[in-house]
C-alpha cells in the first residue's frame, strides 16, 4: 500500500535543533522542499479522529466583541460599539476580552493536538527561540497548515484584527495588507522571558490563551512610553488581548511558575513597510475600514 502524506511527513528526517538555531541553508531547503508534503499531511491529519472532534469557529470570540464586530460588518456606521470595548491601559496600548474563556479549551486542545501530530512544525525564532510555539501564517516556513486552523486564522486577521487596528490606529491604514503570526509559550525552567524590543509590525495583537484556573506567576509584559518615559507592567487574564503599534517597546518579564500561552499576530504593509511615527496619514471612511484589501500575500516574513 502507498504511504500517505501524513505517514511520510511523520517519518521524515528533521534538522537538528543546532541547525535550526543556526538557520543553516539546509534548514531553509528542508522547509521549502517539503512545503507541499506538509500541507497535504496537515489536511490528512484533520481527517483523523483526534482533529475531527474539534472545530474552530466564531464561538471562540467573546460574545460582546463578536456581536459588535458582526454588526460593524453589516453596518460600518456602528463601528463605535467595537471601539468602546477596548480600554486604553497604557499610552497607545488597548485591552479587551477577545476570546470567551469558556470556549478557549477548544483552541488550546486543538493547538496541543497539532503539537502532538508529529508533523514537523517550525517554532518561532525571532529574538529568541520559543520551543512551545509554532508559526501560523502561510508565508512562514513550517507553518501550521491545517485547513481548519487556517480558515479560523484568516477570519481572525481579516474580520477582526485589521478593521479593529484601523479603528484604533488610523495611521496604519495602507500598512496593513500583510499578515503574520506565531504562538508562544512561556514556562518556568524553559523559555521564560524576552528582552525589551519593538516589533517589526505596524500593529501587534497579542491574545492570551490560558484557561480559567490555569495560573502562572510573573510573566507580565512591561511597556515603555517613549514620550513620557512611563513604564507599566501589564498582565494577561484568560482570553484577554493587548493591541499596540509594533513601535511601542515592550519586554516579557520572567515567568516563575506555571505556563502562559499566547498568540501574537502582526499586520504590516507590502515588503514589511510600517508607518513612520508621527507622519501625516489619510483619513478613510467606516465602509473602507470594514473591508478586506485586494492585495495578496507578498511572501515576506520578518523571521
Ligand atoms: O510575552 C508576550 O506576550 C509578548 C511577546 C512578544 O513581545 C513577542 O513575541 O514579540
Ligand atoms: Fe514583541
């Protein structure tokens, strides 16, 4: 009998951790040459019993956010109700209840099962390697290509993140055609923190996936305001999100107990372009804000 893509992907010899960290050309070749095999394998994996019982859909969103966003798509003049759900918790940093904590288990189970699927997945190695995470966008080598996940991710970026970003940060309009994302996991005694940095995004949406009762200590994110020099440490509760310009400096403080799981989503313009701080920008109307740009993925990935 002929082996399936899933079987072949599971059996394939993988680059070593050292090779991955050194980003050797052979590692790029490994992901590039097996791109279609892994895509087929993920499609096959979704037909297995483990994956079939979990469906990612709009029931994951917090009901208040979902209602406001769906109304804004129907009638963009009602977009103010979406904005009202976000609270400015630091200069230029907004917070909301993004996912419904009662539904989060579905997404966590799903991501846990993808990690156990034995199909090679590339962890994020931006500033540092995050072993518990995965690349989420199709532009990334070794991304999580499961079709159900991809449909959910594209919906999150197009129906939620982009219009919300345009509403809160009008200067990012036009620098928002391209999507990028990864998951991260902080764990005491493993990957614990991330030094102060800015993101190469126009805007970053960082959503916490911890389940209710899944406690951790430490692991706040410190934000730095370049104008006032103010510094605040913000903490995540299950399903809450922070959104900010990529240019706002931030730092992940050490986790001392437990685990924190987040997904980090970026928008930027073609070829990685981001707005210049304080540059003049054009105003657009609500109907344009609530639309999906025609631009296709340019394939550029910052890391
Ligand atoms: O710890 C966090 O949630 C933030 C992570 C972060 O800033 C990044 O991955 O760029
Ligand atoms: Fe960051």
